C-alpha cells in the first residue's frame, strides 16, 4: 500500500534554531515528491518538487533533499513567520493522484 | 505561475440546503482537478478526481450523490454539497494538475479553500 509518513507531528523551535522535518514514503513508483506549506485556513502553498534520489532544492531558509526512501526539509535559522504546517505529498508513477502525509506543525518562537 | 481561484472562501448554510463551491484555473487549462476535505489538525483527504467532460471518480467511502462534482470546462470545476448536514462542515480544497501535453512541469496547484459551516 502506498504510504507517506511525516515526523515529527509537531515541532517547536526558538528563532534561529535550525532543524529538519522528515517524510518517509513507500510507493510502487515515485513520479515526484512535493513539499507544501499550509497556513491556518488556507490552501497548501507549493514549496518544492523533487524527482530523483540525490536531488536537492533550496529556497531562502528551506532546503529539501530526497533519497530512495525519504525526504528531508531542512530549516536553517528559522523565523516566526516560518510557523506553519508543512505537508509532504508523493505523486505516483502511474495515475495522477497525490498521497499526502499527515503534516508537521512547526512553531517558531521569538 | 499557475493560479487556482476557489470561491467562496467561507459559507454558512442551513441544514438541508445545498452549497456550491467553485474552483477555477486562472492562467492555464486544467484537464484534471481534485477535491479534498480537511478536518481540523488533519491532512488532506482526497474526495474525488474530476476530468473535463467526464464523470468524476470518487474515492472509497465518499457519497457521490451528496458531493456532486461537475467539470464542464478546462478552467472550471464545481463541488455541490447537497442536502448539507452539520457533519458536512469542514474545510474543502480544490487542486488542479498543471502538467500534461503541451503544458507546464509536473505539479499541482491548490485553491485557497472553502470553510463550510452547516447550522
């Protein structure tokens, strides 16, 4: 069964305290792995797409990496405005649906 | 970039009435659109996939007669919650695939969501 698991469920950081979010997946065939940010009462906002093991992408304080079994979202020197729920989703090689993880709720305190 | 507009952003309706939610792709043609439901502090649950000009494909456990989906054009999909009841209160989000022959890179763009409250 295709499955996406995110950890931790929640993460509280002090401003400037770097950390990583994990997304592990077991799917029959990976077409792409997506990271989204979701603020309360809003739809998911696209961050990154990763396609193959070894790929890395960066955007401001965020860096996403991908292996054959998991992806990490590294947050460097976070700020309070980085507080949000971060969602990982996998697109399968066959079909066009996304399978979502449960998300990680990030809180950054100043 | 690809933009998906969803309306209304919130709606309150009386039990037994129907509510329509619209999802429009503003600057691209969306062959396939998706409808999700999200409960508080939970992730997105796929309800159905709609392809332009054909019947929607519903996920297991989703009542197709309660959640009517119409995808009549390449830029518009609608979700109608029929005979709404308080248990239908939730956050509904649409999404469109932005990829396909002659289109952009593989990806999905999401609307801003609709908060439905049934009283």
